[in-house]
């Protein structure tokens, strides 16, 4: 699948080591150290106060919900939680960081040494070790207005709570990175701690890539790819960067540690700056924030109210609902889809349900680009439609028509069927009457059929569906046609 595989096919004695730093914007009501709203608004500098704007002399107060969300992330990634952890200042100058430092966690982060399970390109399970997860604040945003020749600063985002999830360089292909990011994003969305929206930057990843000769004890020099906000771009950038590094080394050059950006138009990475070492930031413990002291009772209480996680739901969809692994995986990959299925199932338990969700509902969502939670056909209505099919009230052809209408109009399938008089024609005597009339009208075709042109059976069933306006019970039509044609 990937170009990078072909690079490695050309240089089979190389291997790739990729570590990820993922920033997860926490969906708290207020910001991390003040009571300003944490909901994005269009009006620049409208959700700010002296604390998040970095005025001197103000005192930050930690938002308890940030700690709770970080603990949830720790529990969901099998991490060790440091009951005693603290905030540090990381110094650097940016126009959108008026304080001149970012409040983050240094040597004592809230959690360390977790892992995330992923599938490798060949479908095997692999554990990606997490170095740490820490809490921190986001910076504001610089807006470069080239037309006016000026730059503007919007501090609405300053003080937005983040957790940064840092992995070890255990990932070895673009495919593994994709699988890792999907799993992590799904987890934070199931936890309800992040919107997962990559376009808005609520879930964004920095990628550290190095290459080395297989068997080498030391890692190669890494390059960092900054803030790429789609799975596709990340995969493309990794492939490009792996090739660039190997070819540089093969040509006798050396990879230098630097931060690179991905140019989505030119399809290549370019150098932004040489990478700072940790020493450049002059980390020290923030004197304005007391250490975070947690108790095991607190952790247990958070654990008790954690929502169900994707891998638990996956197992339950198979054991409790009887779905296949493939079906369960599709549902789990989007929490809203899993919710939709389970809600419909609660109203009407049916084997047909999964097919209708996967084929018809998801087909409609994809085609119309509407998220499943926003479609007019609510789960209870799909359940109603399937109950109507199974009770024989409508046949599957009519069901398709009803579905196509209800998913746009939001009218209940039962009402739609009653209003349009679509209930299945089930009465044998009535169907038989129509069969007899039809055969009388088409004596020529009947004779041809009886003379051996059995393909004409399709003609008769088609005519029956036309005459009954699609309402005739297909099984009964077949039986009765056979009875009269073959007699
Ligand atoms: Zn504020």
C-alpha cells in the first residue's frame, strides 16, 4: 500500500522508528487555569481574561475537570498514575504566548509508562509503549494577514486544556501510525474528553521519524514533523521523510535534528528550524501552582464512572449481539454508529438490523455527507421499519422505498405506509384472483412457457409486481404463479 514499503523494499537493511506526540484538546467547560469559556467562538479575543492573557501578577487555579480527564486517559491507556505530580514552566517566546512560558508538566507528569494496542500492517497485535501523558495549556493563535501586511493575535485558545500523549519510537510504518492514531482518537472520543476533530486541531499529532540500519543499537537522528491534521497527510509525510532520510544517508550525508513541515501542495517536507533540546526551555516548577496530590480513592472514583471503551464494546457486540468481528469493528470505529445500532436494537432485536445499518444507513450517510446522529431516521424508526418487514406487513422492495423517504423526511415508516396504502398484499385468495386474470390476459406467453420457455416466469412475476404496485407478497406470488402455470 505505501510508498514507504517500496523504499524499504529498495533498502531492506534499514528500519524505521517513529514516535508520536499527540495533543488532545480537552472538552472541559472552562479553561485550564481560569473560568473563561473553553468553547471556540468566532469573535477574536472575546473569551479571555487577565489569567489566560498572561498578565503579570495573576494567579492561576487548576480546573479539577482537567485532572479527571487526564486520569481517564491514563486509565484507558494502561498508564501508571503519579499520585504526586506537578506543573512546570517551559520558556519560549511566541507572540501568541504573552507570558513567555507555557505551563506544562516537566519531570513529574500525571502519568507514565502506559501502552496502546494496535494492529500491524500484517494484522498482528502490537503494543506501542507510552512514555508519558502530561497536562498543559495551549497557546493563542497568530493570524498572518498578508494582504494587509500585518499579523494579528487571537488569545481565545490560550489556556485551553490539553493532554499530550508521548509514545516511545515503537511504530515502524505509516500504516502503524495510522492504526495508532485511530485507536487513540477513538479512545478519547469514547471517554468524552475530546471532540476528536482533527480539522479544528482538537486532536493533532507531531511525528518523530528516524531511520537506522537493522540491528543498530542506537536510534538514528530524528526529524520532527509538526502538527499534521489528517491521517492521509501524516501517512504521506512519513513516506516522504523515510525516503529522504535513507537516501541522504546512502549518499554519504547525515540527518540533522530539525523540525520539518509538510507541504500538502508540493507533497514534500521542508525544514522549519533546527530542533531545540530540552535544556533550551529552562524548565522549572511553577511557583504559582501547588503540586497535584491525588489519592487512590479519587482514582477509583474516576474509574467507576468511566464510559465503556472501544475494545470492551467490541467484545460485547460479538458476545451479546452475535455480530461478526468485521461488523463489530465497523460499529466500534465510530461511536455514533455503535450508539445508533444499539438504540435500534433495544427497540427491536433482529438479525436484519446490522445489514440495514451497514448497507443502507451508512450508505446514505456517506452519499449525503450527513453524520449518523443528524439523519432524520432515528434508531427507533429503523427498528419499526424492520419490525414491519419481519411481520410481513411490507415486503423488502417497499421497505426500500419507505426507507428512502423516511431517512429524508423523518416521517415514521408506519405513518408513511398507511398514508400511501403500501401494506403488503398478503391475502391468498386475492393474489390468486390477480394471477388468474394475468394469465388469462397473456395466453400467448402462457403457452410459450408451457412449451418450455421457463425464463418467462420472470416476466409473470414482474407483471404481478406491477399490477399489485409492488405490494404483493413475493413468496405467495411465486407459489400461486407456479400452481397455475404448471397445472
Ligand atoms: Zn481566562
